[in-house]
């Protein structure tokens, strides 16, 4: 416009300056758009008709472009406002949803913790119930097992009283009898010779019964002490190897004991009780081998290095499924009468569980038996 008309300014129909510097100019021209005056052009130089037409065209083109720009800007601003309101609404909804899920998560977490406590309590109750049940079976077995030797011990003692009385009578007769015939008569009538022979047998039988009772009581003492926290830190390699070297092989058997124990695993345990467990298992393996066989002791560390297993395998007579299902029952034994108390594996299980471990047994009749004692590894 300045190239066409020189200096100018434009005001709108309300008198507001739209473009240029407002000065005193000699000429003015109304700006009409769609038959409506929207502003006034002020200029200083006189213009011909063609220049006025060009000026009108230019102003209308600029106004139209500006109007489009304003409309587009308005639409853009409206769209931005709409998007902002939508985003704001969604944000508020997300915050409400997040708070809802946070509250739900806290409630679920509280419920899970509560259920864990309930489950742990139930597990303790089940363990105690099983323990009490085992103690009940144990008490019944103790009563039965001790009652048998006590029965014949008491019977032997009563019989012994008769024998002693006869011997006392014979002793008194020795001091008063006038001749040997009277002594011979008393000896035969009271069967003193038989009494002396049977007296020895009665004593031997009673001693055997007493030793059996002692063995039962000793095993029960280990069973009752399974929860005593007399723990020490021991190396599995040294501990198991020293025990294996102490096992006595009977003269009538040829048994080789091999060891594959090399992992530097350390455990915390009650050494006395654990030693008793390992000795019981090794003695069972020795008993299961009739004449010639082998026992292998291996060590296996779990993949996560949290537990170590001591595996004792033998190639003895083994057990069938029915026998295998009873090995933990108190006083169950496959040994000959008087040669086994039947508490070895019962005590072993109680001891290993009390140390936070586990015991598992696999066996096949005529093939052999494998016993695995698993215990938690002590980490520095």
C-alpha cells in the first residue's frame, strides 16, 4: 500500500488505529467489505480512480486473509482448549482410578499378609497335631515295647526268688545236716541243679531285656531332645567323613564304603543329634547287606546353593512299597526280634525337620536303598 499511496493509516469503524501512523492527512477513503464500511483509509496524496480500485482490492485481500487467519486461530485455540479440557478430565479420571487401585492394592496386600499369617498358623497347628499324633503313637509303642521285656524280667525275678529260697534252705542244711544222704535228698527234691542252670539263663535273659529297655530309653531321649538349640557350625565334608570312618563292619561281612564329598558347604546343626542320625542310617545300610556289598556317601548342593544333601546309598536287600511306607512309624523294624528298636528313622526325621531340613528315602526290593538328608546351607 505504501508503494501505491505513500504514507497512510487505517482506523476501524470504532476509531481504533489498525495500521500505520496516525497523522493529519488531507484525503480519506471508506473501506467497504460486503457492502459494509469496516474502516477508513487516510492518506496525503491525491489518487486516481485506478489507484483507488487497486487499494480497495489489496485491502480486501489482506482483510480476507486476516479473517481466515483469525478464524483458523480461533478454531485452533478452541481445539487446544477442548483437547486441554479433555486431557484434564482424563487426568482427573486417571488420578481417581489410580487412587482406587492404590487403595485396592493396599487392601489386597493386607489380605495377603493376613492370609499368610493364617496359613502359617495352620501349618504350625498341623505340625503340632502331627507331632502330638506321633508322640501318641510313640507312647503306645513305648508301652508295648517296654512291657514285653519288663514282663519276662518280673517273671524271671519271681522265679529267681524261689531259686534263691531253695539255695538258702540248702545252705542252712549244710550247717545242720548230720550226713550226706540228707543233703542229697534235699538237692534232688528241690532240683537245685536245675535251679542253678536256669538261674543263669534267667539272669542272661533279664540282662538282655534290660539292655533293650535301655536302648529304647536312649532313643527316646534323642527324640525328646530334637528341638534343643545346641547348634554349632560344621563343615559337611569333615563331619560326614569322620562319622563314616567310625562305622564298624561285622567280621562276617565284606562291605566297602566310598565317599564323594568335596563341596565346601557349611551348615549349622546340633552335631550330636545329626551324628546319631547319620550313624543310624549307615548302620541300617550295613544291616541291609547280607554278605558282600557297598555303601556310597555323596554330597549334592542344590542349584540355588541354599541346601546340601547327604546321600547314603547301599546295594542291600532293599524294601518293597509296603515296607517303605512304614519306615517312619515308631518301633517299626525289619530286623530280627531283639536286634532293632525301630526308632532310628523316626528319630532321624524328627531331628532333620527340627534343623530346618528334610529327609527322603527311595528303595527297591533286591536292588538297594537311598536315603537323602537335606539341610540348609549357612551363608556368610
